[in-house]
C-alpha cells in the first residue's frame, strides 16, 4: 500500500495533477480521495463530509483493511425485548393450538378428540426431538411449529372427510375407517413431500434464522404425517374394536354440491394467470423497495422507552439529529410483564 501511494504521489508531483485512490466495497464506490503523500502507518481523509457520510466511510474502511471480514448478519436483542418475545411466542403457540383443537371438536365432534390427541402428540414429539439434538428455539422456529399445527390438522381433516364419504356410501364403520385412511394417506404424502422439499432447500441455502425455521418445519411435517396417519389409525382401530364407538357423527355446513368445477377449469386458469401477472408487475414496479434490510442492507434498531412518546415526536427528534437520513419508524405497543 505504501508503494502504491508513493507512486501516485510522485506522479502527482511530476504532472502537477491529483491522482485518486478509489474506496470500493462490494462493488460500490464510496469515495475517491486524492493522494497527497506516501501512506505508511496512518492517513487522514479530509473534505466536506457530513457527520453521516464520515461515519459511513469510517465503517467501510474499518474492517476490510484490517481483516477479510464481511459481516453478513448481526442480531442484538435486549433482555426486555427477548423476554416479551418469549412470552408472546408461547402465548401464540398455545392459543393457536387451543383454537385448532376447539374447531376440530366442534365441527367433527367425538372424532375431533382424535385430532386433539394427534396434535398434542405432534407437539411433544417435535419439541422432544429438538431437545434431544440440543437445538435452540428461535422465533422462526416457533413460527414453523405453529404452522405445523395447522398442517397436522389438515391431514386429519382429509382423513375425516374420506371417512364421511365412505359412510355416506353406506359402508360399515370398520370399512369406512380402513378405506378413509387408505385413500387419504396417498393425498397426505403427496401434499407433504413438496413442502419437505421446500424445507430442504431453505436449510441448504438459507441463513441461520431461516435454517431454524426449515428444521422445525421438516420435523413438523414428518411428525404430523406419523401422528395423523399412524397414531390416529391406531386410536380408531382400538376404539372400534373395543366398541367405544359404534357410529360417527360430524357437522356438515355444506351438503352435496352439483357445481361443475372441472368445467370451469379454463376460466380458473385464466383468472390465476391474471393474478400472477398482476403480482409480478407489482413486484417489479416496487423494485428494491420491496425488500427489507435483510436484502438491501442497513440497520434495524428496536428500543423500549421508559416514558412512551408520540411517534411523531420521535420522528422529529431523529430527523433533527440525522439530517437527510430518513429512517422508517414503526411504533409497537409492548405489554409490560412482571
């Protein structure tokens, strides 16, 4: 570096010009100061910089010149926010599970209890598997767990509806259970294989946060198929053989329909294509504004104020101190917990 800057300075003195040294990071030109003299141990960049520009340039020069370091992700969460996020996540998971189980019991009545057993078993197996591997639970992981609850119930719904169809055709209870599980299993496996592939891709190319989501989703899909197809079948077989159930009654909001869905396939395809094109146009129109700082880069800061202030006042204070830099400010109400 000393040799390069000495050659530039000597060339400047001979030609009475100002040779410049470009400062580039990740393909972006941040500055191009002129070289006044040979740079050995230290240097100073002078000019008409705003405070924000000076800090930004200092950050650009700091790590790349010392080590080959490139910060990809950095997360820092305060203890208060972490505690609130933990309580909120647990509440969301419990509330979601309770609502799902309540719906299944109300709509499918007695056999909704089988879905409740399946969902509860699914949660225990997933959490137990993560604990046995020593995995840590993140917010994306909890989101995947809640998503898995819905997918587990979806498998039970497919089975229950197949059983309803068999009973409507006049099949005996044992035959209806066997045929219902047999025909629904293929559909459940086909539907979940595609989601498994997505989970594998997310784990292969995603960041650490995405990998946590992918691992929980992958386990959740496997366990939901196991609990819905295998465990639920055992419960039905035992209940039927022990004569605990002799008939199945289920609520049906919509009866038999005569709408020609297949006949309207062309109209449905055109409508789907139109919606896809509108979505693609909207995505290209927004351009980089569509992406958050995870893709554009930047800094996200979450703060908790001891004395709440109106968001307009916070915006005004930040504008006063940051000048031309206009951050996006979002107000979030956080419930105070003991």
